[in-house]
C-alpha cells in the first residue's frame, strides 16, 4: 500500500518496486493501477520497461485482473518471450474461463519450441477439463507431452489429469491413472472421491475403507465429501465410524465438514444427532441453518423448522431462497396462514435477489394448502417467471379445494400458452376430474396424454382413472382398465378398485380385487383393512370378525397414511 501511495511521485522505477506493486495489483484486482504503471514505464522509456522480467509481470497483472485482451496485445508486442511469458498468459486465460483459447495458446507455444514447465501443464490440463468440445484424447495428448518432458511423476500434474478426467465423467480412465501413480497424495484421493460423489456414489464406502487401510490421513475435504456421499446412500453405520475418526482428526471445526455431518444424520432420519452435530459447528452459515430447518420438516417437525428459522434470523443470518422455500413448505404443512404471510413479508423485504420461481412456487403451495386460492391466484398472476411446477401447483390446489373446473381452466391456459406439462401435471389433472366427477373429460385427457404430450401413462395415472370410474359406479370399466395395464399393477391399483367396490356395494368384484391385491403383496395391511370394512358395510359381521382376528394373529398393522404427491419442493 505504501508503494502505491508513492507511485505518483516516482519518476524512475526500480524493477523490484515495479514488480511489488504489480503483485499487489493482482492481489487486489486493481486493473487501473496496473495500467497506470504500464503507461509510466512507457513514458519514462526506462530500460526496465523493455525487460522480459517486467513484461512478464505486466502480462500476469493484466490477465489476472481480467483484461486478457491487453495481456495478449502486450504479449504479441514483446520482442522476446520465455516459458514464464507463455505460462502467465495461458494461466490467465484458463482462470477467466477461456479453455479453447488456452489450448490454442498452448499449441502455439509448442510450435514455437518453448519448453513448458509443470505450471504450464497444470493450466492446460485445467483447460481440458472445462473445454465444451472435450475429447478424452485431448487430455492424453497433453499428458503425452508431460511424459516426453519427464514430468510424469509430478503428483501435481497427475492430480490435474485426474481432475480433468473426473470432471468429464471418465471414471474408468481416472481409476487407471490413480492406480498407476506411485506417489499419490491426499489430493489424488480427494479427486477420486469427488468423482464418485458426482457419478458413482456406491463406490465411496469401499474406497474410504481402502484409504484408511493404506494409512492415508483424510483432510477436511475428504471428510466432507465422504459424509455427503454416505448421506446420499443412507449408510449410517459407516457414517458413525467416519464421525468417530473425524473427532480424532481435528477437522471438526471446519464448517463444510460440520454441514456434511449434519446432512448425513438428517438423511438417516436421526434428527437428534443432526441437531447435536449442528450445535458443534462453530460459525454456522445460511446453509447450516437452512439444512437443519429442512431436516426438521422432512422429519415431520414443521413447528421445529419454523423455530429454527426464527433462531437463524435472531442470530443475524440473512435467509436465502432455500430458507424461504423451507419456511413456506413448513407453513403449508401446518396450514398456518398467519405464519405463511409472515414468511411472504420476509421474502418481500429481502427483495428479488432472494426470491425466484422456487420461492413463488412454495408460496403458491402454502396458500393452496391453507385453502386460500384467491391469494394463490394473485401470486401466480404476479409471477414474472413460471415453471411447470407453478402451473401444476395451481391445478392441484384448485382440485384439492374442490374447484375442479378452475383446475381444468388453469390446465387449458397452460396448453394455450404452449407450456409443456409433465407426468405429475397430468396426475393432478386426472385427480381434478375425479374430484369433480368429470369422467368424460378425464378419459379424454388420459387417452391423449401419450399422443399430445409424449407422456406414457404410469401407475399413478391408472390409479387416478380407476378412481375416476369407480367414483361414479363404472366398476366393470375400471376393472377392465386394470386388466389392460401393460405392466403388472401394484397392490395400490387393486386397492383403489376395492375401495370403489365398497362404495357401490359390488361384493364379487371386491373379492376379486382383494385376491389380486394380496397376490401382489400379501403383507400389505391396507388390503385387509379395506376388505374387513367392506364386510362390515354389508353387515357380514362373521367374515369381518374372522378377518380382523386373523390380522391380529399375524400382527399386521395399518401403516399411517402419507402424501403421495409432492410438487412444490425446492432442491438444495
């Protein structure tokens, strides 16, 4: 800083002063100051202005500060270049996101007979990993040159090649490189762990065991990556062992590790342990708070989720869009209109920076679950961007609130605007038709979904149509539809038909449906309960009692109901 203050007073630079100031320009991304230094060097016509050493520092300052054009111009004007000149330019281009230009520069360097060094190769391999037209041969051609110049045992270059291969999902090739590297370090292991996390999570447990067996000490990145993978796999037992090693390692204070540990416990449905790990994170960020709030919600503790968000705000942490979506989903789960409106007010206070279509969709769902479709419609109408989830949420909201015609109006508007529905949208449309008794329209939508939208009916669609027909007493058509399903239907399909038979007093079809449901899953308690209730409705008390006693003897209990459709969630 002192050197920069003296800059206007300097009439003649010393090379050491110039390079010190240029380094500071790079550290602070101060492009104007770098240009000022360059201009003064030219103006004074100093010998240093022509030196290769100073030119290289100027190139580095230009490209690192984002002015690749000026860096390239200076490079082209240089009477002499060395490996540092080329490497500075190449590194700058790759860091600014120009992989194709980086590879072109390296090709020019190779033709000019300048010998690259390890820093050159690291940047070039980095460019290979980001090139849009990546070909595996490109990275291996570069590494062939690495071998030619005797750098094949340089672990930094091996790690750069590993990263390149893994970023492009070439796990088999990366594994070969890893196995052939005799001096691999923790970065090598971490590169492979990162690849497994992205493309082959199932490999993480065995690779972790191997690393520990070989005596390699994991670092914070290793722990965070492995715990995240185990969370996705719900491998709690291994996760507990990793946690035990983490306690001994000294990496518990790393926030990324703490967040990954919390995630592992939450995805294993261990909310108490998740909270304990959360409390140990020394400096919690918005991700830490939002993650534990979402974990509460996923565990059915919506009140706790809102309490966590409240504590987060009192701690001075600014919520993000995921926090808002989690809070709104909690309000929807509780059908708490007052809390939902408070969350909407918070979203308005935070502004457009933290409010996107994901938050708006959660807001739509909250109002729909609270039965306020007028408010949902106002939000929907004001949205600058709508996704298929937005349209689907409105359709389902109207259907669940007994407004089938309004639901179908939204769907028709969606079609008119050229918005493409997905398979969940069609489930909601068929559900609306079922709720409103709109049989012909429902059958029409069902028959045209493959032709018009390219959506092949799934089991949920068939369940909706069976329910649609069954509600109005068209039991035979419903049964014939089930028998025509081009795959083996699950017990749920037959249970839906069984429920319709109970509603309309069709005992014989009910018996057939029950038998076929039990043939698919003999241990599903719902079939027995439905059949027992059907016997009771027809005052066949003997059969009902016999069935219930048989259920008790087999210790078959009815499982609690769960929602079969979740359409407004926001991924973290």
